[in-house]
């Protein structure tokens, strides 16, 4: 039982690390780069560190909604969802190690942006700006932050790990069925 709880608690370190790194980078951007300006760039203009605010969510969705609707949709509902995710996380004993770590990365990213939505009225601080060379009609990818990166990377890892688990499970069922014949 203790080992099982430890295997659930240890990945929460990633949640804390993501939140701390996210908030530290946002504080530094707010402190040293004026709003709506480029602080620095790397590899020509491929990667820029800029200071923008996003009152919406991904791709600025909902940025023009009334404030009360934005607060409900982008703060209260995500807090409830993250609470449910954590509840499932602690009740489920079937997640693999990778799945536990990936879930905790997503949760850390989610809380990182919720902190901004609650404590930064101008919106979530975004600062990583990457050239996208016209792919999907975008010259630059929408600006993002550490929390967004954690959600995307860990979310992709989680989906891949679920697919792998399903494939393994199906193979085991097939092998069991063949052995019974």
C-alpha cells in the first residue's frame, strides 16, 4: 500500500516543477520585457521571447467574451476538471508510470495557466514565439508559455501511452485466445 501511494505521489513533483518554472518565467518576462514587445530572438527570428497577454485560451479562443463568462469557462470549469483528473489519478491503480508522470505534467500546466487567469487580470502571460513558415497558413505559431508546453508534450505522451497500452492489451487477449484453442 505504501509503495503504491509513493508511486502516485512521486510524479506530483513534476506538477510542482511545471508550476514553479511556469510562474518564474512569467515573472521574469513581466519584469524585464515591456508588454507587446520582443525581448530577444534566437536563430534570426525563428524563436522570439516576447511579452503578450492572452485573456482567452488556446489560439485566443474566447478572448472577446464578457469577463464573467471567461472567468467561469476558463477558471472555474478547469479547476473542477483538474480536481476530477486528480481524483481519478489517485483512485486508479492501473496507470503506468509514464501515464502517471504525463498526467501530472498536464495538471501542472493546467494549474500554471489557472494561476494567471485568477491573479493576472490582463490575461495569461505568453512569451514563446516560434516561426512556423506558413504551415497551416500561420507565419508564426500562436505565442505560448511553459504551462502550455507541459500540457501539449505531456498530453501527447499520455495519448501515445494509452494507445500502446491498448495495443499490448489486445495482443495479450489474442495470445490468450490462441492458447485456449
